[in-house]
């Protein structure tokens, strides 16, 4: 008898200035077994990372206090394990710049939520 592999619960921080986007992603990912918190700007994201350990940060590139490009190095230093940049600007320069500044991947917006879940499930398990 084959045993199904249980989905690992990921701790996810969603950084987006659109509260409705955070809520949609949070509801969907929580229903899939993940633990999600939201932050509306870079400062709130940094504070969340200082208080709690996350497996994944979903970072919008357009935010009110700084761009995601400006925040990437800071969030990386604050302890983000995996950072996926999100943007409606999907040109090659935007993708490349996000990766050069520390993103582990790039997601075009609007997000394909089932594909996002598959991506989360494929991330390597973090120790600790």
C-alpha cells in the first residue's frame, strides 16, 4: 500500500500593499495547509521577519514605502529563507533585476494560485 506524502506546512509572509490580494492569497494558502501572515509595506515585512521565522516571503515589487527591489537585500538580511518576487511587470529586465538583488524566483501577477501551491510544495525543506 502506498502512503501519500503529507504536504509540509510552510510559514509564509505575503508582502503586498493591496490588502485584498493578501487576503485572497492568505485564504487560499491557509486552506491548503500553510500558515500565512501579511504585511502591507517593507517596514512591516522587516518587523515580521524580526519576530518570526518564515519559510517563504512573497514580495510584491511595487510597495508604498520602498520598491521590492530596494527591500530585497534588507529582507534577505532580516532572515527570509526563500523570497519570491511578484509583479505585474513581467519583462525580462524586471525578472533579472529581482534575481540579481536576491529573489529566489519570480511570479507574474495576477498569481496562478494552484501553480503557486505546487511551487511551494516543491521548495526544499528547511532545517531548524
